C-alpha cells in the first residue's frame, strides 16, 4: 500500500487516546489566542469596565474561568463521543471550528495600521484562507499538530495572568454589603475628629460651565433658577477645571484629592484613602451615596444601597463583551457600524437606557451610564435624614446628567418618541458633525437636559431645607468634565479650539451659615475639594493630597489625564478669549428670553416664523412633475393624538423622514394646532433618506389631542411683504391598521387596503421589551441568506406608534455558541409607553407578510401582602432574579379592574377567564393566579371574548386569558380543595381580585354531593361532625324581608368559615361572610377563637320560613375544603 493510501486510511481511523485529546487541545488553545486572551488583555488594561459593572469576587472569577475554560469545553464536548469523531460530520465540525478560530486570530493580527485602509472583504478572505491553511498543515504534520496542542495551556495561563494584573487583582476579594471593611493604615491610624457638619457633595456629569452662563458670564436665573440661587448664596469658583477627562479618572481624583494616574481604577481598593472611608471611620459620618460607574464607597460603609444580583451583573458583562470582541475581531472598516465602546463603560448596545430599568426599574447604586434619573433622585432624597448629633451625614450624589443620551425636558419628562434614535444624528462618533445645524440641534437637547439637572438641584435644595440642613451644611456642587459643541471638533478630547468647553466645570461651595455669595476668578481644580472639606471639619486628611484649599489663590499647575488619545498627562492654560467666544455663540444661538427655554426651542433657520399662524404663509401644494408630492412621515405620530403629560412623556421631539427625498438643508417648519412652534433643516442619513428633527416646547403640547403639521419653507414675495411660503408636507394616507384575529393578530392593513398576513415562519427570533424599547435578535444558519426586514410596525393597542426601520446605531451581527448567526436590532420606546408593555406589539415585514414578534411577559415573582386583619391588601412584585431590590407594591382595589375567573370541567382541568380595565381599554398588565399563598401562573390577556365585547364594548374583545390544563393536573387535589385566586393588574399599578361564581350542585361518587365553584373548587357536601359544626338558629320574616341567623365553625382548627352560601332548588342564590360575634358558641366549646363565627343575612326573594326550609339549603364553605350543610333550627312565624 502506498504512503498516501496509508495516510488516507489513518485519517479514517477513529480518534483514540491522544488522537481524541489532541483535537480538543487545539480548540482550547486556538480559543485562548483568538477569543479569551484578546478580551482579557483589553479588560486588563481598562479594569474600570469591571468596576462599572460591579463585578468582583466570585462572579469575576466565574467570568474568567467561563471565558477561558467553559466555552472551549462546550465547543469540544461533541468530540468526546466516538459517534461524532468517527463520522464525516464530526470531522467537518472539528476542521471548521479550528479554521474559524484560526481565522479569528489571524484577522486580529491583520488589522494593522498598514492595512487599515484596505478593503475589509479581502482582509477577511485572507484570514479565512490562513485558517484553512492551518487545518491542512495540522493534518499533514503530526509534530505541528502536537505543537499547537501544547497551546491549550494558554487556557489556564491567560486567565491567571488576567487575574493577577494590578487593576484586576484588587477586585478579586469581592465586595459584599455587610462584609468587614479593613481600612488602610492611614485611615485606621488617623486621629478621630468630632464634627456635626452635614456635608453634601453633588457631581453632575458632562456639564461644561459655559452651558449655565449668559454672555456676561453670569448664570441665567430664568433658565437655571436653582444654580442661580445657589450662586447668590455661595462661593462660585468660575475658573474651575477638571483634572480627568473620563469619569473613571475624574471621580477618584475628586474624592481623593490626588492627581489621576493612567493605571488606576475607580474602585475603593485602588483608592482606599478617600472621603467615604475617612469620614466614616475617623469622623463617624453616616454615608449616603449614589455613585455612577465608580465604586469608591465600600459596601460595608454604604450597605443600605442596593444593586442587581451577581447573575444579573454577570449577564450584563457578557452582553457587553460581545460588543467588545466584535471591535477586536473585525477590521476597522467594519467597526463603524458597531456600537461605540470608547465613551462609555457599560450598555454598549443599549446606550439609550439603563439595564437597571430592564431588570426591574429599581434604584441602584449605579453601574450604568444610562439611568432612570427621576427614580434615583427620589430614592436618594428619601434616604436623607435630619441632622443627628451622634452621626452627621455625608451625602454624595453623582448623576449621569446632563450626559448623553439626551432624553429629558427641564420638567423631567422624557420626550423621545417611539423609533427615535438613541443619539442625535452625527453625535455617535468621536468628532462632532461638520454640519452647523446638526451641532446646534445637539446643543439644544443638551441645554434642555441641563435644565433638568437644575430641577434636580432645586429638589435637593428643597429637601435640605425641609430637613433643616440647608443653612447648617457644607454644600458643594460641581461636574466631572465638560463637552464641546463646536462643529467638526472632538467632543471630549481637548484641543486648541475646545479646551475650555471640555475642561471648565461649574464649582459652587456654600459654607455653613453663608447667606451672601462671592465670585472667585483664580483657577482651581476639582482635586481642591478634599482639602476644602477637611478644613471645614477641622481635620487633616491622613494621606498626602495634591490639591489646595479652594480659598487659596496660589497659582496652580493645570493638568489633565487619561483620555484615550494623545499623551496620558497634559498641561494646559485656559484662554479668556476662547471662553468668551463660546459664550457669545450661545447667546447668538439661544439668547436670554423671558421664558426660560423659549430661545432654545426657537433656535432654527427661521426664528422669525415662530409663534405665527400658518395661515399667514400657506398656499396650495403645487404639482410635482413626478406626480408624487413630498410628504413628512412622523415618528410616533399617534402620540400627538393623545398627549398625556401625566405619564412622564411628552412628544416634544418632532422627527421623521420625507418621501420622496428633498434637498439637504431644506428648511422646515413644525406647527402645533396651526401655530408655528419650531423650525429645522433636513439632513441625509447613511441610507440616503431625507430626515428631520426638531424640538417643540411642551407648553404647546398640553393634554389631549394636538394637531401637528410639517411644512417646507419657501421664499416669500418681498414685494407683497411676505416673509415666506409654507407648503404642507402632509401624510394624507391613513396609518396602517392592526387587524385582530382569533387569539392574536391576523395581519396589518396598509393604507391602500392591502392586508399583510401574519405568519409565524418569516423569522426565528428572540425579543424582549426593556425599559427604553424593544431589543431583539434574528437567528439564522450561517450559510442562509441574510435576514431581511422591509420595515417594522409598533402598535399600542390598535394604534400605530411607529412604522420604519430599527436604530442602526444598535444593529450588529454576532456568532452564537451553537455556530449560528444572530442579528441584533433595537427600536426605542419611551419609558412611559413601555410601562404599558402588555399593549405593545412589534411586527416585522418581509414582502407581503408580517410576523408578530411576540413579547413574552416579563418574568416576575409575586407575593401576597396582608394587612393586620389577614386580608390581602397588595401584591408585591419582583422582577425574576431581582430579589435584591425592594418589590413593587401594587394595591388591591376592588373597582380597578373588571373580570371573571372560570375553571373548566373536571375531565380536563383548566383555567380561563377575562380581565379588562374599563377605564383604560387595553390597559391590562398581567393576570396572576395563586393557589393559597403560592403563585401558580402569570400571564396576559389576548384571547378573543365576544361576550365581553358585547357587554363592555369592542375595545375589550381581546380581554380573555387561558391556562391550559397540563400544568394544573398535578395540582388537581389542591385546586379542588382550596380554589384558585386570580388578580388582574392594570398598567395604572392597581390590582383587582377576579370574581368567581358558585355553580349548581352536582352528584359525586358514592352518592355524595359536590358544590362546585368557577375558581376550580369542588367541595364535598358534609353534615356536622368530624370537627365541623354549625346551624341556622333563626329564620324570621318581617314585612318583605326574610332574615336568617346562625353560626358555623371548624372546631378542630378554631376557624370560622370562608363564606356562607345559600342555594335554592340546587342553584346558587347568594353568599355572605361570617364575622358576627357569638359569645355563646365560644363559651359552649371553651374556645375563644370561635367568638366571631356568626352570621346574619337577608334571603333574596323573601321566602316564608316554611318555604325556606323546603327549597333552600345553606352551606358553610370551610377552609379545609368542605361544604358544611347547616341544620335549620327555630322558625319564627311571619309578621303580618
């Protein structure tokens, strides 16, 4: 036999011994070099990524070992079975996996500066060819195969080197609330000091000082009244600068008084000498802290704060690492379409919202850049306490406002409609757009969020006054860094043109008892805050600080550190002329109007049209040669038909697209109820679609129906003294309509009448409704045609909220562990709308069909809350896995909802019914069923109920719900004895117990009788005895009323009955409670528990006593699952 034949035969033999181990070793080694080590290297250089995710201790260890060992073990697992390794499929699997991992490794090597501008496809093809070549070499040379197998050791070496890196090593011990905190020697040995001075330190994020100022440098009291008030009564250091360009460097410097260093992390183990540890240990201060990104307050000191559980934090890290690896893997030409990872530490795919909201909307101690600020502020203010002689407070509040994403109005309401981009066009890169108007529009949105920051400051000042602390406290307000809004320059990297915008921050210090303020013009730094606090409490920090007291006007060396471009530490000098240039520009753009933000909303190409009726300028739409006139298609157009400011959302952002497209920079006017309220310009996005975006003051969007129209602005006739002509860009077509069907959606009817049929085979997908929008993934085989979506539809109930494409900023493709491909997408939804998630539907269209991408109910855990009398007064709701948080309390209100609970026949036990919020059609949130105190089922309505529609209106047609019998059969005995209790929960955060009914008496086995109820109970009718007793003591008729009195009890348990029910001729007639005092019963049986076992009731129909005994039966429904038939005692003759 020839050598080639020998080799061929050898390749066909089963992999045995080392031949089975060697391929697995290849997978471990290649995975380590292609995936694990690049990620470890990047995180090791930027450990603040782990700090921001609050990942330390065992979860961090699990991440390292899972990434380096568990994942390759999962990929290698099929090779352990001979049936896999001996077959052709197994060999293809092994060779394909080795080729892909080798290609991934080579792809990262090829992304060199030399090839940075090379086309991405050839680079990827070259890497793939290299991977295939490696596999061929492995087959041909056994020695090389063994050499590659040795690299499996990297699966252990890589995580070990990662875990011992300085920034990572400090995180390994973990940081659990309540753990013993060992202060560093400087703190432990520091002299104790006594101080009763409350200290309040507020740090805003990404707030340039110029954003607060008027042209003359003063603070605008109309636009920012809280900042202006603070400035009047405090020391304002108008030339304050930050020393760190990133939050992860600026905050530790601010809280330690030390210059930032490139290798440090924003963690208390890396900065153990800080204000939190010193004030808590040496000064016995009570710490109340809300941190964002940083973790400088040890959990043992800030133990009252909450945060997501370890599984939740680990899942968030894994999600973000997927984005990080895509940046590492793909050539530079491909990464432009990926979420930006350079300016945030968390939530790369969800930059519009915090995962904290996603995981239960509970206030936490931070982690994410994108916060539910109103909830965090409310939580922080609630944790503030009056001054206590024994424990003064240090109150630290760091909020991610006015940092991007910009979504808040000065009132605190959100304004981005469904489908709006997370960031303004042109603001998702490192540099600002060259387009002046796009930059101005971003600046508008920034200033509105600064207005909300001012509101938060005002709330804090009011809270301090209410606690009697405002005059006594040392109050310091500042920001971590600024932001530039000059066209075409970097947003955050300081240059010769934007240095003051990025580095100068507000800094106010209100000292105890201070009533009049002063303005200081000498340069100070944020690291000067620690020495200033130390002087105020009369003690010296026990560590060396780099800062000086703010009152010290000595010259300072101004430096900044640690942005990811340029030198690590840079010295600089501010320029008054450049600073004034910024203030002049702000004044020219927005002025200082009487109404606080009138000038901000009026900014646009045609300020002269604002406030004028459109009838002064409109004329008929002219014909277009193509026969198709341009029309403006609004995002979230439905929101203007029913504006509801009380929900926390106002559709102030007027955005959309124009079809067919118009010229770039076409001027537009937006009119509300016939009055021009804003003007803007069009721009063209990456899809060559004409788009627009403008802001309308919420003053003009009061509750109710508002009419919003978009007009193209054309030149007027100067001879006729006509300023302009407004040509309507109306979308005259009716919106698409949801077509309901049996148990769901039949399809979507388009304006022309065509119905897109709803089918279930277009896409394999995963979808969840997070606070902030829909987040989903399409899943496909790697060799399949790319997933194509023509457009998305978002409906709230029957109303169309959005029709268009997903947000391209979040779109990305990833490989799944099972080898398939997933394409992620995101469509934003305001929080107020997302809170009514049971009404939202997302459908994806391809060709003539749509698919309802059904959202499963948010996983949750419910518990019953009882009052002092033992009655259920509320439901407590936790998100699944979110037991670390305080539960959401949903009060039980009898009239909040309507509905009915129905159990099926005994042959096939099932649960169904209906629930509707008659005051808010479609406002059902969830239906929760309990068996005793144990949650049995959580679901939502959506089943057609024509009977409900006929009684309550067609808008309640889909109010039914069904729980199929298999989950219930195993609990048949318990359900038939105890019954199911179901609550309907509305999006108004109220719950109502669903009604049930007693059904006609039935014959049971062995000549027994059964009393059935629609809640699933099947109660056997019993006579007194076996621990049960009771009787009807009196039946009396007076005039037109028949009254019965009696008692019933479970003598063994000392319990009164659950209910008393009256039947007539075998049919249910009435029910009543048993809670009247019967001292005779308690005395006779010698059990005080039987005191309230009596009842008294009027019998419907007012039968004579004789008729009552002949046709009526009375049952006591006992908690042990029996229907006790009560004896009828004395009869009283009717009164005539």
